[in-house]
C-alpha cells in the first residue's frame, strides 16, 4: 500500500509529527552503547510529539513509556545462560532461521544479516504505517529492500572494521582465521552503508573512519554527538566519596576497551597506595580478564559488577574518586560523558573520538600504556584539589554540549531530509 502523496507533503513540514520505525538487532542497554542510544533517543522523540515503534531482536531493549516495542525474535543463539547453543528442531520456523544457525556453525556472526531480513519481512506488511525508518548500526542487506519501501536513515556509531583490526592485532595466530570469519559481516556493512543517505554518526573521528573503511561520501553523513541522561548521571554531593576508589565502565574481555591496561596500571599503583577498582562489566568465567586479575594478584583490589540500574550506576560513578576510560579506540564513548556528568574526574585515552569528546575537561593518556596511566592515577589519588578541578571541568562540558533533547531534534532534521530526498526522487 502506497503512502498517500498528501501525507508526504505533511511529513516534510517542519512541525508535523512523524511516524518513526527504529531498527536495532540487539538492544539491551547492558549489551553496549547501541541499546543506550536506542532508549534515550526513542524517549526524546516521543517527548517531541513523534510516534516511535522499535523493532528489535534479542536481547530486547528497555524502553520508556510511550515507545512501542515490536519484537523480531531470532533464535537467540548468544543468550547469556547458553551461548552458541544448538536450537531444538521445533524452534526452526523458516529459511532465515536455517541461515542464522548455519552461519553460527561456520564461525560467523549472523545477527546483522538475519535481523535485517526479518525486519524487511515485517515492514513489508506495514507500508502505510511509517514515514521514515532509522537503522541502528545493523547495515544488513535487508535494508536495501526496506529502502525501496520507506526513506531510510542510517546510524553508525563507529565502523566495526575498527574493532576487527584491533582484535585481530591482539589475537594469537591460531585464532586469527576464526576471528576473520566472525567479522565476515563487516564486508556486508561496507556494501550497504554507501547506499544509505543520510548516515548519522557521533564524532569527527567516526566520520573519518566510516569514510575510509566503508567508502561513504562525507557529504552523506551528519554529525550528531550523543547525549547523557542527567536524571541518573549527575553529582551527588550529599554522598561521601569512597576513599581510593577508581571506576571504569568497559566490556571486560574486549581488547579494544583497554581493561587489561587499566588492571596493570592499578596493580602498579596498589603496591604503594590504598586503591580499589570497580569495573562495570561481566567478564567471561575463566576468561582472559579473570586470568589477568589472578596473575596480578588483584583479587582483593578489583570487583566486577553488572546488571545494575542506571541510577545505581550513576551513584557508583558519582561516589568514586576517579573514573577511567582506558580504551584503545572509541567512536564516541557514552561512559566518558556519563563520568563527566557525575562530576567525577576522568582519565581517558588519547585515541579515536575521546580527545574530541572530553576536550580539556579530562586528563588524557596514551592508549595501552599502563606506566603513564598509573602515574596519572597516582597524581590524582594524591591531589584532592586536582580531582575537584577536573571533575568540575567535565561536568561543565557535559552541560554545555551533550543532551538527548538536542540529539532528538537534530535526528528529526535528518528524518525530514531523508523524506524530502525520497519525495524528490519520485519514489513516493
């Protein structure tokens, strides 16, 4: 069913509310920044008067009131309690399920492709229901079919090609072949991305990486930095700081997030200062991070927490003396902004988009250098005055630059641009 022409005339109007379909192949906030982005953007779009329906695979998102969730179930092959599982015969529903499990069995990661195909099937049934579709970094082949039905806005927080390069460089030789296969979906993303316009990204660093790795023309990209939810991430001056406390929010076993560098720096500092580290993550039992903690004899100095609420996370950060983003690369880094919003002094790696995000409101260190990081942590530990100065600078920077309301308003501008472009092409 075609959308009536007069409806598209209305949707191009700068004040008319839009009907938005948001696509995200995995969306739980604890799985990463994509889920956080989805939740806050959808909430703010609704607050601006637009209607938003999220189409998501597992793990499903946490959404606020007024946002509709349509579940697009996969075989959920990577569930926490049973990763890389073999589905029962009765679970198979169609050829997409067979493709999904076959890709996993041959060491690939199927979700971006199989979700996009399921989303295409769903949206074919809903052709009169939406004015615009936004894809949250799926970049699967199914989007090329969706693009024939609706205006499509792409979102790339950073190209996964960067993750692939960093993980391959850190992997032992025996794992490189299987890792290349796992990241096989990146080639598909590099084919789909140049065919979408506009594409939203979050930093100048990501924009340059997308242009280089995915060959997306810079004129087709729109830079919209991310926001922070100040309902949860704010200073808590009425609560005491935990003495010697350091906090990091980072995927424990991903080499790109630099947790190993942070653990080595804390081990050096712990020989001469009374410090403790909290990492908000869930390391793989018996995995590389747990092994490194044992090797460094940090068992009584480090704890890992996961599954906490946003408010609990905000309190944890706000009551820490120092926060760290030790990544080897970041396309933006929501944790960096959340740390600064809490008024906690931040130490961040000088890499990717982090210098652009933190400016002079954090102390920057070389990525992957535990010696330099340990020296900065020692200096901050010993200087309450410097901690106060850096924490205030970070808070002020966030209040000036990073709010979700601004993100939503600028995203709507991109929606209207996509609608106008489709209308001009005569495809409405």
